[in-house]
């Protein structure tokens, strides 16, 4: 009896143990089923997402009796450094500026190499060297952080190192230069940023095994341009995309149920020093083949509002041969120019004509007191800095600049003197050693030259030359010489550009003309005088492009059907009869001579062709075009028509020794000529102002004071210009702009201009 009870107890205990084990197994199996419903949780691990993996979580859904996996993924975009809003509402915006705070906030590292990740792992984690499980958007974020950090540190080191045993930064303040480079917040207008967006793995397509980042097509193109990555394949028909450069590779393809998916990989060494792209907002347009010009409105405009067609001189479209020909048609070039581009004829001399047009009209993108000069190439042509020496080209320009035209077209002595001064200053800076101080001074000299050329070509004062507000006489920096009434009104008009209704009322009281009511799209508000200035520039630019292309493709000047003859009307008003077109070019070199010349002589031959061939044909033809257009305008006020006629006749008149020979030339021009050598009109006068300018820009002293350097020069916006002044200014601006900006030799534009401002979402694996 006792033995039977004992047996029952043993059996019951065994059954209990088995039941508990079975229950535990069932419970664990059930728990495993629930936990297994959290699909994608294992894919959100540090091997894939880095520190972003700490945001993953499981959320149990009572309705579906399963777990949902959630995680944070970045939404990447490009904006200004002070931007506080992004595509994700009510989410914080984090700038990728390479600082420790940014690295911590964005959960990124400066380590882009998977091999370095492998070396940092312990022995158990080192399975093989071909680990590629890391999400490529983490590499992209690390690349942007490295770009900002390395470029900032490189520039700071360049400022510290002066190439001499003297204390660091000792000479920079003496030269009026900052002791340290400007910061990102002070000067940059473009930065890559991100927002954190909460996502669910339930929305992931079935064939996607890694969390992806979100951006837009335009932002992806802008980011790759900032990193120095250039598109090799951009096929929107078959959805094949490939970009390479600076040690990176971007591949894109269409994925079912998702859209365009790109991967960002490291395939070599990257460098972010002197080759770093200038961090300015205009990069957003340049990488699509759009070029903002000096006539662009300065107001802050959304990129989506930029027209998808070339309507005016505010923008140039240079992404392809077809778009360049459309831009030239907008400028007013004839059908022969369009045929040259569409037929793939010759359109380059020392460099492509597309770079010439770009440099003549594009805004200045370089940030003053910085060392970065590279830009995305907006043209379909490659830029080879070894094929042309820009300092030698400027020296050749200076030698030819003194020459007067045979038909004695008047030249504004104030403009001539200023350009001459800039040439001497820039050439002198290039002949010095290559220290950082000399480089910054050279860049400043180029900035000053470009600011003055912009004033000449637009008739507007440069933004950097605003009048002081307190404690300074507003006319202290202007020319002290008396002005004519017309000149006074013209100078006052430049100060009232873009003002309020109160300014318009003041303009009425002074008899000043109001800005035109109907402004072309994209252009800045213009006075009538500024509009006429822009039209003169357009006439000169059109004639210049036509002549250069014709000489490149049809070099024989003596063919009557090809030659752009000097208009008879302009020729008849000159005191000295002009020789025939064929005879005046008998001893002038051609582009064919330049092709066979040595590298040291090419620049001089090119400037000889420009000044002795192109200039002699462009100036009278552009003058005639301006006269014909103005004469054809209807409903023009009589006073305005009289002013136009007097200016046109003055441009074509002959310069003689009397001060009233050219009525459109300001009074101070004759005074400056009188101060030259024996009254020679080609000699640059050394007035008191010009000598002060020499001291300001370091020509008279090796170490000018900071006060002298900061003294502004008188504005050239109100100076009257002839077509010859405009042509010389355009060519001079082309050289200076190319000396201040650079392009990668491997970079050339791939047609994608219609994607400017595109908000089509794309994804980065």
C-alpha cells in the first residue's frame, strides 16, 4: 500500500515536470512567434546602421497581435546654414559641418572606409575582409562630415603657415587680411543637413534588406557636386545612373515598389583641400547647367520659380550644345551661330567658347578671403588649365589694351585708368611668391577688378560698396570733380535702385526717371539707363560671339560673303576714312597661327587676334545695332530720343584735342587725359585718386595698412560707356573670372537641366 502511494507520487512528479517543460516550450515557442513577427529587427543593427541602430524598437500591436519594428532614418537635403525648417515638419535640422557636436547629433563618424572598420573590430568579429553590410548612406554622411572638417583644417593650416620663421599670422593683419579664415556661419551659403524621420519596417519593399535614407533628385545631384563626384552616365530613359570622382562612386537604378535607389561607395582616396567646391548657393544651379549672371535679381527666389526656359540675360543655360545654341539665340546671335553649334563645328581656341561666355557674364562665386576656387562645370566641355596660361593671357591683354581703334571711337578715361590699374595690380601679385598672404591679396585684387567690371556692365553699384550709414560723409569716396546735370541725375539714379515708394516720390521731385514698370523675368529692377546699358552689352556680346565663331570656322577675311563689314553709316561719320576690311587685316595673325604656335606664344597671338581683328569688327557693328534698335522704338519721349541720338553720335564721333569732342564722355575724362604723358589718350593718368588707389592695393608699399586697404574706390556705375569700353571690359572680365575660379579636368556637364529644383524622391541604400 505504501509502495503504491510512493509510485503514484513519482509518476505525478514526473508528469508535472514534463508538463512544465512542455508548457515552457510552448510558451517560448509562442513568444518566439510573436518576436519573430518583428520583421526587419535584425537588419537594424550597428553593423548596418552604425549608431543609428540605437533608435530601433519593437511596438506591439494589439489589433494585429504582433510586433512592429520602428527606427529612425535620415532625410538628407541641402540648405543655408541658418535654415531651421526642412521637409519633415516639426523635426530638428542638423547641419553636417564636421564638428564634434554635429557628429554626435547625427550619429556619424569620420570613418568612411570599411577596411578601417574591419581593423577596429576584435578577433571574433573579423570574419572576412569583404564586409559590405554597411548602409551606403552612412558612408555618404561620413563623407560630408569629412569634407567640412578636412577642408576647414586645411585652410586653417594654410593661414597658420607663412613659409618663413616669423611668428604665424604676423604678416596677415599688416596686409589687411584676417588672421583666421572665415567660418562656415559667416560666409557659407550652402550646407548639407538632415532630419530624423521615424519609419516602420512594414513599409519596406520585400526586396529591400537595409534601411534607406530619403532625399530628392535635385538634392542628390547637388550633394554629389559638392563632394566632387561627376556624372558619367545619366540615362533617364533606361534609369541607369553612374557618377565617379574624388574617390567615390554613385550607382543608381530603379527598384520595383520603391523608385530610384542609389548606392554611395568609396573606391579610392578622397581629398578635400584646394579642390573643395566653393560652398555657395549658386552651386545648386551650376551642377544642372544653369548659370546665374550679373543681371540676376538679388532677391531670394525659390529654385522652383526659376523658369525652365532661357528668357533673358539673368540666366544662361550651357548644359549641352543645343541649350548653348538656344542661349545664343536669346542673346540675339544669327542663324550661322546656331548652325555652328548644331553641326559640331569648331568652337574653341585656347579653351571652349562656352567658358568665354560663362566668364563674361557669370556672377562671382568665390568667397573672399578663402582659398577654395573650384566649381561644378556647367558646360559640356572640359577645362584644361594646362592648355592656357591665364597670367600670360592677361599680360597679352595689357599690351594690346593701350591701342586705339582706327575709327577713333572714344574711350572713357576713367574706365581705362581703372582697368589699367587692376591689370598692373593683378600681374604684380602673380609675379610674387606663392604664399597664402600673396594668394589672398591676388584674390582680393581679382575681386576688386570683377566688382568694377560688374558696375561698368550693369550700371549698378556693387553690394560691397554701399555707402556708410553713420559718421561718414556719404560722398567722401566719390569723385570730387564737378558733374554735369545729366551726370548728376545719372549718379543719383544708381542710388535709388530697388527703393520704396518714398524713393520714387523723391525721384519725381528731382526729375529722375522711374524704373521701368515691366521688368523681364529674373532680371533685377532697372532704370532706363541701366536697361540701355544692358542692351549695349548684349549687342557687343552678340557681335563678339558671331565674329569669334566665324573666324574659328571661316578664317578667310577676304571673302565678301563672310566678312562682317564695318557699317557704312559708322564709317562715314569718322574723320579718317577706314581702309577696306581685307586690307586692314593683312598683317594680323589668325587662329590658325595660334594653333601652330608654341605654348608661350599662344596667349599673345590670341589677344592679337582679339584686339586687331575681333575688336575692329565688333565695335562698329555693335554700335550700328544699338542705333538701329533705338531708332526703331516707337512711342519714345522726345527728350529720351534726343538723348539717345546724342549719345549714339558721340560714340561714333572722332576724339580731338577739344574737351567737347565727345559729349557722352564725362568731364573728368578729359582731366585725366590731361594728367597723362603729353596728353596721350592711351596713357593712364596718375591723378591724386589713382595714386591713393595704388597705395590702397599695395602697389606702392609691400605692407599697406589695413585702413588703406579697406578704403573703397569710387563707383563706376554712373560712368558713360562706349561699345569699345564694353568690349574691353567683357574680355578683361573673362580673364579675371577664369583666374578666380577653376574646374576639375574630368568634370563636364551631363544634360539634366530640367531637373533643377526637382522634388522627385529618391532613396539611398
